[in-house]
């Protein structure tokens, strides 16, 4: 019998590199400021249906340890 571990991706890991870093914030800034759609599918960090500065704040809070 085989078992598979299903791991949900971290919503703050916008660029899906396995780490939550300033690069994820940069990806959101690029989307919001210049319309870079590279990480469009993963940009809604808060899950509210919109990509706004609130998503950037969520990553900042995660990096600073604020919940």
C-alpha cells in the first residue's frame, strides 16, 4: 500500500520557491505596480478574491512574526 503526503502550498509563498521571503513581496509589487502577471495565480495571499496591498502586508507580517 502506498501513502502520499499532501502538503498545501503556503499562501505567502507567491513565487512558489519553497520559502517566504522578500522575493514574494517583490512579486506582488511587480503585479500591482507594473502588471507583471507571472505570479497572478498565487498573488491572492489573503484569499479574499482581490490582490491588493493587504496581500503584501500579510507577507510582511509573516516575515516579522506578527499574526
